[in-house]
C-alpha cells in the first residue's frame, strides 16, 4: 500500500507527484520532499517557499522539516532566507544524528555548502502586498489573516513513513518569529509503528497542545486517524476554553501504517489532498467532524 496526504488544495499537485514517485519505487523521504518542493516552487501559494509573504521588515523567512518514521530522525530549518527549497535542506539534515535543526544564518550556510539552490524568495507581487499592508496602520498589529503550511505525510510499499512541512509563516510576522512547522511534535510527528500527523494553522495555538505528537499518541493507543485528529483538536479547544480563550485556526491531518487517513479542523471547511496507489483527490473536512470527497467544482474553489 502506498498513500499520501497533504494539507490544503494547494498540495494536490505535489501529492500527485509524490504518489507517482512512490509508484516508481522512490524512497518515502524523497517522495515527501518532492511533493513539498512542488508547492514551494509555485509563487501562486503565498504562504510557502518562492512567493511567500514577507515579515514586517520585508524579508521572507522559511521554516521546514522532515521526519523519518522508521528511525525517528528529523531535519529542519527555521527562520531561513534565500533557500529556494527549504524542504531540500531538511532532506539533507534528516540524515544527521546531530546538528539536524538549523536556524537563520547557520541554515543558509548549510544549504549553500550543500550545493542547494539559493534564491531571493520575494516576488514583486509579494513585495507589493507587503507595502500595501504596511500602509494600512492596523495590519502590523494584527498579522494573522489566515495562512497555510504545506504538510505532507506518506507511506510507501515497504511500510516506511515520513512527514514533511514547509511554510513562510505569518505574513508581517515579527522578524525571528518561528511557528510550529519546524518543531517536532507540534507541526509534525511520524512513527511508522503508529502513523504520522501534521498541523496547519496558527503555530502559536498548535504548539500549546503539541498537536501532532498528540495525534500519533492517540493512534498508538488505538484511535483511528480521523478520531485521533478530532480528539486532539477538541481536547485543546476544551482546554483553552477553560482558560476563557477560543482556539484560533488549527487543522490536522493523519495517516496510519495501513494507509488510512483522517483530518480535523476548527475552520468551517478545511480542504486537503489524499490518494492511495493512484490519483490524488481533494477532500473537505468540516468543523462538525465530518469529512467527504469534494466534487470537482468544490475542489477548484478551495485554497
Ligand atoms: N503553522 C505555521 C505557522 O504558524 O507559522
């Protein structure tokens, strides 16, 4: 069984590419890397890679990570500039037993020395949106306007599993701000014995519940992937409610070693792409806990 799931409709092309690679016998880590890189390369997606929206000072800084569900090794970069595909840096770093998570200049130096493509990730369109937002005085005080991390989980024919994430983080974030995406247990977790999970949405909320680890931990204790996502999400929602707070945007995806996937969201609708041994399709998870396949018209209308 080969299976792959990715956050948002934007991951559809990447998931299709990753599934094709798995079909051709690619390693699970490579298939996830290529699926995420496909999304990073598209400037139409303004929350990931090339074309990502800048921080307050006009810089695009990326967070990305990759985890091997067999060895539990992980690699990642955070607050890194000018790495064309941050996930490719994570792919190299996941091979390491130490120094596998690098930030800022250290991450950039590593990528340069590893021969990875370096490029300014700012497009003229992204810079125009940044200038426009700065001109609106309240935008800087309210940087969260909805954004999305690409997360991809995969299972290959040999039962290997991997999880990858990539994001340029919040538009107008404070320089140096890091979200959940490169943080193991929060943005992603993968243990091939029990499954993989990843999160998208507001990192500051996701980190409070270590939500990806929580999903895998629930699966370890016997929950199905859908149930595990719903329980992890609702558990944090209830916990924050006791503090008098309303949890902001969070969505979760999960995949089991049997290739069964699940998702949950605090949004009205959360689109994701998934496929098994063939074509990828778009699914819609709702805040009511239900998930269904999107019709072609619905799929095209999703972010
Ligand atoms: N979930 C990505 C971020 O908050 O940056």
